[in-house]
C-alpha cells in the first residue's frame, strides 16, 4: 500500500455532483493521495484533471497512483490560493469543475514525524509544505504572547480553556523551549481541569487543530480561492467543497451565499451601485452528508459535509 494512502470521503457523491462533461477539465485543488481524481478519471475516460497540493509528499504519492492515466492528469505542487495563476499557466480560461477537500489528510496525521497528531510523539512542526514554509507549531508555542496564544486557541480551536492553556504554555516555556507534541499534550492536560475534560474527545484535539490552522493559514485562503474558482467556471460547471469542522463550513457557506447574492448594497440604498452579479445557484441547497454505510467503513468521515454550487 502507498505510504501516503488516504480513503477519500463522500467519493461517490462528489463525483456524481461534480462531473458534468465526460471530456471536461476538472481541478482537484487538494489532491492528497489522488483518490477523488482517480475516481473522476476512471468515470470519464476523456476527462483531464489538474491536481494541486501544497504538500510535496502528496504530489509524489499521487504521481505514482495516477501514473496509468498519463497526460490526462497534470500535477501542481502549489497552494490553491494561487489558483488563477495555475490555470493561466496551463492556458485554461474556464474549466468544468473544482473540488476542494479541506483540512488535513489521514497520511499527514499518521506520519508521526509531521507533528500533526496528539497521539504520537514528534517534533512540533505541523507544516503542510515543509520545504517552502518556515513557521512551525514550535515557533508559535515558544514565541507568541499569552494573549496571542489565547486568541489563536480560542478562535481556531473553539477551546473554552484557551486562556488557561496559553498561561500554562507560557509558564512551561520559561524553563525550556517546548520541542515535542508529547510535551505540549502534557501541558494541555494539566491546564484543563479533569472534571471538565470531554470524555468523547482528546483534551489536546482543539489546541492542535488551532495550531495546525495557524501554521498553514488554512482559513484565510478558503474564501478568496472559492471566489476565484467560481469566476473560472464555465456555465453549468460545478464547485464542490468538502469541509470537516464548523470553522471551515461556515466560511464555505458564507462564500456560497455571497456568490449567490445579486447585490450587496446596503438595504436602505435605493439604487444598486455595487455591480455585484449572481454567479452561482446552490445545488443542492443543503450539504450532503456521509451515508451510514460510509461512516461504518470510515469513521473519520463522520464530520464531513459536501456543499455544491453551479455556475449560471
């Protein structure tokens, strides 16, 4: 098995919603191990997919997995925030579909040296692009002020004990810099009173999520990329987004609403001056959730939501 293997979520539903033309051009903005792209290319023998990922290990793994499809798949080691430039470089003004599978992949969690998991001891890294990005989780926990750590853990992790965790981190690093995930986990466990720990979740889950999001600037790049994607869709083309937690999904939902809106002028303004035009219709209007069968087979899919819109 490929060392960078990932079981794609909502696979059948995504391909069914996304693919509109058998010979279309599609963009997988979060290629990962290539599972969604493989399904698209298999279902459409004349389709082309541009596969983008900021993680070099993901690109290497998907190149091996998708080698049988030859020139029908184009690989790009880049952040999807550069989506328009990527399409320009390949000479595509418009395409037939975009897929965003947000968040972290199973291989990134499972490869302990990456430092994403609170279940494995590893250096505090958490970078998706370890070759071109410099900021690490270690940098954040050892240099950010208590106030900045509190804000980060609360906003990105939705952690009620953010202030106390930040204080414990700052106190611990006075003795020596924090180096490993195990050290951080012990501090978080000490900061959260035992009687308030959620029995259904690891006490470090929310803080690790917050650090990962901050290291990779995950949330700030979503809305601009979705807007770029909508602009580059052909009429009838689809934009499909899979999210895994409320912070991501809220951004996706709000961005789709913006793309659907025909005018953003203040309600009291009689004449529209914004020149905003509706770009998409919501198809379907509500998110698609994993089936019971998929949840039984892949528990990591339990929080996934697929939202789709169609260019008008």
